C-alpha cells in the first residue's frame, strides 16, 4: 500500500545541517544533539546519523538518497520517502537549513 507524503521538500531541494543552535556529541554510530535554547536532547540512530553527516555541506536531497541506497539495502523509492520524512522532522526542530 502506498502512503502519500506531504512535504515541502523535494528531490532537488538543497539542504544542509544547522549546527548553530546545537551542542553535538557522537556516541558510537549515533549522534546526540542538545538545543542550546531550550535544552531539548535529540538522539539520531545510525541511519539518522548517516544522514546528518551527509549534510555537512549543502547537498541536493537526491544525492543524499543516492548515497544512502549505496550504503544500505533499501529501494530508491522507500529511501526517498523515508529521507524526506526525516528531513521534514529535522526542519521542525530547526536542524536543517534550506538553500
């Protein structure tokens, strides 16, 4: 069953991570961020951390998806859908800068 994704991002959107508002720590394969304004902690699992690392420099979403499909056993369609959803969540937490 196909799920509709409502997103303001698309494959061509250029994004990068927003490090200005966070203290960042790497713990194994995971990344933990603390929002310096509200003290909220955000934990990224291994795949979320892989996405975070790929966003160090401005990059189109489709390049992130391509890199993830090369690293993980996942279809392009599923990877794109899940990556866009994850990036939307990053936007909600001001973790993402749209170029």
